């Protein structure tokens, strides 16, 4: 099993909406991928609930059966659309993939 975790810091303001609107769209867009990419076994998207200066704003936790399934997800055209939007509205991001 491959675990894929990503966290983003969202811009405070952006031409596509305020921070709250951007986070809502990211959550909805990522959750929509579950319906079109069958390789996704588990996916959770959560908004940060603490105020530490080192905190990120939104996190993705997902699971895939294999590295090949994760690669299929990453290369899927619908994922690419979501990823392009997220890259436009984020100030920073971190990612980790690991096998269990």
C-alpha cells in the first residue's frame, strides 16, 4: 500500500477567490477525483484547525495499492486540472509518499 500525503499553504487572497473560497474549491475538486480515478482506494481532505505559524491550511491523505496506481492518479487528466489550480493558489506545499 502506498500512502500519499500533501499539505498546502493557501494564498491569503487571489484573483480566483478569498482563502476560504479557495480551500472549499480545493476540497471539492479533490473529492471529485474519487469518482473518476478508480485507483484511489482512500482519500481524505481536511482543513487545518489550529493557528500555529508553522501550520499548513489544508491536507490530503490518500492510499493506493501500488506505486503504479499512484503514478496513474498523478498523470490522470482530471488530477492534472485540479493540480494546476492548486499550484496557482498556493504559497507553499509539502508532500510525502511512503509504502506500508
